[in-house]
């Protein structure tokens, strides 16, 4: 086994099981990006250089905190205009966003409540990866995280270590937003 895989096994992050059958399987595990149960991500197309996301393998689709959500036409496209408080426990910092509407879906939250939500697509940056993901927009004022990163937003080459946080990097997000607004 490679050194990286051995380190993962020793740390208890990964255990070799019946799904690892070939040397190629071992290589894929060893070359995976390991993310914690919460990570800093960015959504540059929405003007969000940093937002703390909870990695939620129980959720299919990612969700983004939004308020004052309004359907509009922007550049000839059906779009949604909304605001977001990108930082936890900070209601003074507000980011205005516009994104094309991809869909509208009924989503059942963890409490069993159904809600019709707008679905948008935006570029997500996490670690060395940048790719488009679908996100639903919902009011998450009473939730600890402004974003949930669901299974569809987690790449197959990523492993989630549920006992660790911020494995990719720690940020001073307030500083990023201060620079953005100067």
C-alpha cells in the first residue's frame, strides 16, 4: 500500500474493506481529496469569496441561505434576485446576488417539511477543485451554516472525514469581505 493510504488507515479515516479489490482501487482512495464535515468554500459567480459549508452526506442537493428571494428577468433569462448573509452570526454583512433559474423543486427538509425552492447553478471552489453545482435557495437564518454541501456537490474523488473540520484551509472570512468592499 502507498504511504498516503497507510496514513489514512492509521488515522482511522479509511478502512480497507470488500470494495477495495484492486491496486487501482487503492490508488483512487490514496489520491482522494479528504474534506472535513465543515469546510470553507467560495461561490465566485455569486460574489461570495468565502462561505462556511456543512458537508451533508444525508442531503441530496446543496442548499444556500437566501432571503428576499424574487423572480426576475435578467439579461433576457428567467432569474432569481436574492440576498445572503454569508457569515454566521453577522446580519450586517449582506451580499446581493442574481442567478439564472435552473428549476423549481419541492424539497423535504430534515424536519420533514416540504418547501418549493428555486434551484440555481453556480461555480463552487473547494480545495483544488472548481466545478458547477446545483443549489436550492432557502431561508436558513435559524441554522448554524449558511450553506449545506449535499451529495451531488461532493465529487467522487472526495472522501469525507466526519470527525474533522476545515482540513483544506482556515480562513478569516471577515477580512476577505472587507477587501471585497473597499
